[in-house]
C-alpha cells in the first residue's frame, strides 16, 4: 500500500468510532464523563442507551481502560437518604431507552487509572449478551464551567 | 413519720434525676457546636464560626455523582453572593467516610469547587455524635475496598449555636441556596 493511502486509511479508522457507536441494534448517545476533583478515585459517566431493534438486549459488561471497573448504578432517594446500588441486570426491551444522567442513574468508573481532565476522551467498551461490542467515546466535562450560568 | 421521709426521699430523688436528665439533654444539644472536627489546618468546631452562617453538607470523595453536584451548587451559590455577603457564610463539607477521606485529601477535594470551602471529618464517637446532631444516617454498603456509603444528602443552613435555619435537598439549585443565605443574613 502506498504511504498516503495508508495514512488516510488510519485517519478514517480513527475518526470512525467517534462518528458512530452503532454496531448493532443498540444505539448509545450523549456519553460524557463528569470531570472528577483531582483526588477522587471514582467518576460518574452518563449516556443514553436505546434499543432500536425488535429483540430484547441484555448488557453483559462494560469496561474502560481508564478505570479498574465500570458499573451501572441505580440511584434512589428515600427520606433524604441517597442510595447507590449496582444494577445487576441492564436490559432493554425493543424500542426501550435507558437514561443515565446526572443526579440519577449513572455509570460509576471505579479506581481511575489517571487523572481525567476536561476535554479528555474516555473510551468504554460495552458488550451485550449476544456478543456484540460497542465502542463508546465519552468526553470529560468540567461542570464548573457552565455556558448558561455566567456570573462574575 | 417513716412513711413521710420515704416519700420525701423519693421525691428528692426524682427531682434530682429529672434535673440530671434536663442537664444531660441540653448538654447533648450544645455538643453539636463543640464536637471536635478535623480539618487539614487542625481541629475546628462549628462554634469557631462566630457571626457567620454555616452551610453544611455531607458526603464523601468516592461519591461520583450526587456529592460533586451538590458541592458544585454550593460553590455556585457562594459565587452568586457579594464578597461582603460571602464573608458572613462558611461552607463546610463533612465526610461520612473518615476511613478513606483524610483531612488533607478532603481539603484538595473541596478546593476544586471553591477556595472558601472547608472540609472536615471526625472519628469514632465524635463522628456518630455529629451525625446524630443533624439526624444524618450513613451506612457502608460492603466490605469491598471500593465500598459505597448511603447517606442523608441534605444541605443545612445553620445560624448561631448551630441552630438549623434551613434544610435543602442536595439537588437545590445555586440561586435558591443563595436566596436562602441572603434571607437569613438579613435577619
Ligand atoms: Cu454510583
């Protein structure tokens, strides 16, 4: 292969995953990671999973090179008390969406390997029970910088 | 006569016990402000912040979602205040996880959100007394080294002698926190 062609191919391949995370019936959108304070060993990740197919999808696992472990967490409140519990079954019926968002259910990245800075891209890999793999690219956001709430 | 003195004995005993009870109870209320707390700069007490309102929150650094969101709201609320107003408020983050959250670590954690914030922990009896004073429950969920803690996530606005002026949910937006502070600064 000629060198320019090779470079273009490599560039295309590197752009491809960020363009689309579609590799099956599961569509993963709006993935981002809350920038953790420097000493934090955990970070929350958020995303929306949608089953665009007509069959049940069960999530087998999710992992990331940025953390020792990634878990889907269910957040609940009772009497002002905040509980987090790992969701053992992450399943989506045909057409169903699961939303993981700030202040609610989230993904928990445990034992971060490196400090995550605003603008960093975190890759996560989600595997479903049928063996499909989905590559997710989540940008790290510094929530202290907000576009809609300016004050000096 | 014997009967009578017995009556008086019991009467005085009862009086003594009830005054002891009163004393013990009022003492327990006072202790919230006197409980020694550890900050990176040494021991502090709520009573150290004279003529200041205290905005007290509870959490831990391994909490990835709710705790940083709450502290973000607190820091934004402080930024909504004027410099003069801000001097009359002290935001304090109390760690429900003294096992992992050292005062040094906690300081770095809160500094990320706001320079004017301080963070404290307490251990053993002081820890449980402090939580009890504000009716905070905390529960470690496993023995895994990456354990999580379920905890009450209210924000407290405290006046003199740690008197509770306002209790807000952890999701309270910055401008409502700032409003609550302003309201009590005027009083
Ligand atoms: Cu969690």
